[in-house]
C-alpha cells in the first residue's frame, strides 16, 4: 500500500437568486474518503470513463 498525504478537493458553487444575490458554497472531500484505501478510482462523467490515480509520489493524475 502506498502512503500519501491527505489531499482535499475544493468545489466552489455559485447560485443566483431572483434578487441577484450570489451565494457561495464550498464542499471538501479528502482523497482518503474518496479513494477508500485504493490507489485508483474510475469516474463516470457524461458517459465517459476517467481514471483518477495516486502516484508513488502522492500526486493525483486524472486520465481519460
């Protein structure tokens, strides 16, 4: 098993209301929770498959 530092993904979502007020929300998911102890994860997006993997150096790589 490869050891790696915990990384977080940050998603920023902005929504407009009728009064043109902008609300900002952030969501964080740690790679430990996302990967669940694995080094590779297949992500299905718009009927396309992507592979998210953690390298030996602890870097994230997303490939199609």
